[in-house]
C-alpha cells in the first residue's frame, strides 16, 4: 500500500478538522449564575476548587460561624459552603462540555484490511462530510441547553437560600419555645414544691397538691419535647450550612424577630414572580432547546449522514488502485417521520410545561401571601388581645383563689390557658417568618426591604414567665391558709 496516499488523505481531512478543534473552558460561565443570584438575593456565591479564593472563603465562613448568626448570615454561609450546591454547579461543566462537543467534527474512520501473504490489501479512509453542515444547528441546541442549565443552577441556589431562611426561623421559633418551656417547668416545679410544703403543714388539700404536681409533670414532658425539637431543627440547619465538627457550635438569637412594622402589598406580586422566577426562565429555554432540536431533525431527516473518503487496494499481482468513495443511506423506508413526530411532541410538551408552571407560580404567590398575612394577623391579635387577657385572667383568678372565692382547679386552668396562649403566639410568629420565606421563594428572590423589628415605641411581645408570679402566689396561699 502506498504510504504517501495515506499521508495525503489524512492531511486533507486534517485541514478540514482544524475548524472543529476546541478546548473546554474552565469557568463554565459561572459569573452569570453569580449575577442572577446577586440581583435576586444580594448574596455571594462561590464555586469551590476552581480558583485560589477557596482559602479566603473558608476563613470568611469560620468568622461568621463564630458570632451570633442572623438569617442573612446563615444564608450566606449556605451559599458558600453547602455541599449539595457545590455538586449542582458541576451541571454547568457538563452543559458547557456538551456545547464544545456540538462544535466538534466527527473523527474520520480509517479501516485497513490485509489478507494472507501474497493476497490483496485494502485501505479505506471515510468521513461524514454532512456533519460539517450540521454543526451550527447542533451548537444552537447545545447553547440553549447550556442557558437552561445556568438558569436551573441559579434557581437551585435561590431555593437553598429560601430553605436556609425557613430552617433558621424554624430553629429560632423552637429555641423560643424551649425558653418558654424551661421557664414554665421551673415555675411549676417551684409551685409543686410549695404546695407540698403547704400540704405537709395541713394548709391545702391533697387534690390541690396532686393538681400542682400534675401540671409540673406535664411541664417536664413538654420541656423534653422542646429540647428534642431544637436538636432536630439545629441539625437540619447544619446540613444546609454544610458544617460539621467544631463548626457546628454556632449560635443564633434565641428569639424570633418581631413582626415588621409594615407589609408589602400583594398587588403585582404575581407579575414580579413571572418575571423573576428562574425555573420559569429555564422552562422557557427548554422550549428553545426543543425547537432547535426539531429544526436539526428536519434538516437531517432524509440523509442524516453521508461519507466521503478514499479507497486504495493492492491486487495480488502488485497492481495498486486508488480512488474516491462516497456512501449515504437511501431514504426508502425511514424518512424521519418518527424523528419529526418525536421532536414535535417534545416541543409541545415543553410549551405546555412552561404554561403549567406559570399557572402554578401564580397560585403559589397567592397562597403564600395569603398564609403570610393570615399568620401576621393572628400574631398581632395574640400580641394585642390574647396574651394580655391571659395574664389578667391568671392575676384575677389568683386573687379570687387567695380570697377563697374560687378553687385550685380554676387557677390551674387559667395557668394552662396562659401557657397555651404563649405557645400559640410563638408558633404563629414562627409561621409568619416561615411563610414570608416561602413567599420570597415563590417570588424568585427577596422582597423589598421592610423593617425587620417592631418600632421602638412598641414593647416586645410578652412570653409567659410563670416564675414571675408563682412565689407571690405561694406566699399569698401560705398567708391565707396558714392563719
């Protein structure tokens, strides 16, 4: 076989192939993700293992963990340190590699055939030349898929931010509940001890003692349950923050923020969500992917590939023959009908999914806003009406009990009602902040800033502190019954 023929053929195809040579960039256009997140949440995002900034990010995370965390601090740590997010970022590298692959020419195929000694030898070098014309279409498909991947990754970042805020407020609510339960347990235990001393002195009934002991026992059970809840909620936040070991010793404020002094109006929120939601933008980009794929299918339906090449053969008598070759499929049976039908169905599917998601987003915004306003109204009502009334009922019942105008059962009932009111207020306040975080998630980013604390003239909402009136109660009981 003439080696110069092979060299000439390889050189000819190599000239064409230079246009298809490319390398995969290392940045995967991560800056677009960072920009989208900053516009919607205002937080920084970092992809580890790609730059020399990793050490500085680790230091910043450790510094934030050493101080009392706010909700914004927790979100920032999660966006820098969450391991699931770091894995999600690799989707950008995969999608960018697909873009590069779409722009590469297919490799030529070299086949050699050598028969037994003295027999013929053949060589073929073929290349799918139509591939050169399909490259622009393939790149458009891959480019649209890459844009969709960037939007999905950015949406995953915002989802993690919202989940971190929800977990933060859930933990704060659990800690505030634990604080109340601890106060109640201490107060009821002291009350039970005082009742026992009164019983030993013959100044109260056995029923009164048992009721006091029952209330103290229930308070201990509620305290244990509150402690377990704090542990579980804290571990959930640990996962979102991506921390372990000594880095889990972080602290947060033990109480939820008070209600904002004002609230964003609900008008126009649906339109804001439609314009900002990145998962909807990704669904819109998937329509482009399907449309471009259908265009590629139409262009290649009859002749998806066609090979040109060089064929060389040496006959047994030593005669060498060489010449061009061409091969392509004849579309007698398969004319791409199924491919076009599949592409059309996928395009319609993408369009319908986009429309369905838009409807779902609007519904989410309405539902989350309604839940937030409902929780806000309830929390305000508890603060203005229920908590003060509960405290007044306990005070008045205590006075009547000391004057022997009511029984111990009514007094304990009033105490339990006050405890329940405090618990329900904390739960409602927590529900408000969680609902607010869910609304921001539905909106695709943070709402406009609203004051996160109550005005200075508005006192903090009281949490039942039974130990504040228990000693006085027991002193009054002893004075009244021990005369």
